[in-house]
C-alpha cells in the first residue's frame, strides 16, 4: 500500500520529501531524513584515498516510548541508526581529521540522499558524493566565539557537514529543526542519558575493577600529551584522562574540545597508581549544559565550592 512506501529522495514540486520515522527505514533505499545527533559511534573513522568519514548515532521521536538511557541500545530488535558524515577529495575541505565536525548531543541534522545499509545491529546511512548533510545547532550550545556573530533572534547556527556547495535549505527547515530540538530537550532535561554512568569517585575508589561512562566538564586540554582534565563534583581534584587512541580520532577531538565543554566519555578505565585514566577519543561526545546529567554534576560542584570550570591551577603541570 502507498502509506508503506518511502518518499522519493529527489525534489517534488521544488521541495524535498522526508522519511517520517527512522524505524521505517529499510536496506538499499536512498532517503532524506531529519534526526537528532545522539553520540559518536565506535566505528571511527572510515577513511580512504579520496575521503574521510565518521559515524554518529542518531535518534528521532520513534524512540519516544523508551527512556533516554535505552536509546543507545534499543531493545526488541530495533536497530541503532548510524549516519556517516564526512568529505570527499572533491570537496573544498582537505582529507584531514580536524575538519570533521564535533557535534553536540541534541544537535539536529538533516541529510539528503543517503543510502541505507543494514549492518546489524546498525542501520547505516551512508553518504554519497551528491549527499548533503546540514547541522542545526541550538544557539544556546554554540561556542562563545561563534555566538558573537549571531543575530539575537536566530534559533540555530546552520553548518554544511558534507562540503556540498549547493544551497539545499528549505522554507520549513527552521520549523522542523525546532520541533526536534524541543522534543529532545523535553526528554534530556528530565532524564539521564545512560544507565552506565558513574562518577570520577567511583573510578578512583574501585580502580581496575571499574569501567563505565563518565559525564564531566573540561578543565584543561593538553594537546602535547593527548589528554584532557575533567571534573564532575564527586572529588576535590580533577581527573586526567588520556585520549591518544586511535590517533586520527585524538587529533580530531583535541582540535575541537575546549575548556568549559561538558563531555560524555565512554568506557573510561584507570591507567595506574597515578590516578590517571584512559578513554577512546572516538567515543567522546560533547553534551549540552542544559541536560539533566550536567545539572546534577554542576550541583555537586557548587556543593564543593567549585565553579563550572575549575581553575587549571588545581591540576599538576606537565613536566
């Protein structure tokens, strides 16, 4: 029946048609989609002689029946949806990891003419040479340097993430982006994003026996040693986390992460007796300051008399 058919990926009457829900996607179809960026995926980067890509997990309201903590691994046979983002050599961008985007959880993305590939437990949306991917970042989450040039009335900062020169913006883009932003905020402002979250105190107390995810604010970025210092209010001192692997992902992360950012670091593990830790750079995700998990940690920091960004003087200097 016609109601089960996916819309064409080409323009109809001068406008693009979009899949209503990610859960209706099927293998081998070219589609246009709207979604919300959730987190950076493990399979990173996908490179070649003519391209450099990263994979990001995306969600949409078809997961509304689940708690946010289940969105990373949907139950009941639902596949995780992964969007490929990157540049080809024909792009205005060089094939350098630093040019790949560093999205913030909750950013809205719109992709035109991506190809669906089933790779259980993922549904991969693969970018093609003529695909166009656009990011809509809430003005509240834009870094201070970029925010200076924004009109006070602008809701979003829009960026092309595909290097495609053609302007593919539509008249209803702003309305759709607001709908998705409001949906994800209504959830993340009141729920935890993961059932695997622990604290820096948990890691230091349990040592090698502990491995989990941490939400923490960035205090210092050490590019030379591929490390970042973070805190979450559970300890007096920040935690130094090595993020040197994989090398291309480390270069990408350290080119973008800034003091004051809040991050979700996955599978953090202790390194040794010095109290430092290690995490994969590929799975570090920036998260918004308005989400529930950040607010809980800001409350803990205030209880210790700290600020959102603890002075770097509290961290031992590199030799």
